[in-house]
């Protein structure tokens, strides 16, 4: 009897939930600092963090649509590696122009920082 995967999914879900809370908290903290200090660089950083988070969520949802059939199940290590790989993809995609969400968000939020 194989019991190695009994709690693996449970712990994986808990880790992903905690990771999402940390990422959203990081964005919120960076955004609050930017508004508080009237700092455009911090605001740009917060917008880029949001885009990274958004792209990562896209990857996670797309991953759910792919059938993981095959002869062998993925090990916990493979699942962790895959999540880390998607994190890195998200960071790379968000560098430079990214997919455009960061720039649009920055334009909208920078109005609250710049003196009217």
C-alpha cells in the first residue's frame, strides 16, 4: 500500500495558499509604502509585483487544464520544481514591458502620487 501521497496534496495546497497570502501581502505593503512616501520607483515595483503574481496565477490555472496522465505520478519534488519554474517564468515575463498590466496599473495609480 502506497501512502506517500496521502498528505502530499493537503500540504501542497496549504503551502500554495500561504504563498499566495505572502505574495499579495508583499504587493500591498510595497504599494502602501509607495503611496506613503510618494515614491514612483516603489509604485513601479509594486505594479511589477502584481503583474508577476497575475501571470503566475495564469500559469497555475492553465496547469489545471492539462491532463497529467502517464504511467507514473509526479513526485512531490517534481510538483515543487514545477511551481518554482512557473514563479521564475512569471518574473521573466514581467521584466521589461511584460504583458502590459504593470504599465496600465502604474499609469492609473501614479495619478494618486503626482501632485495635481
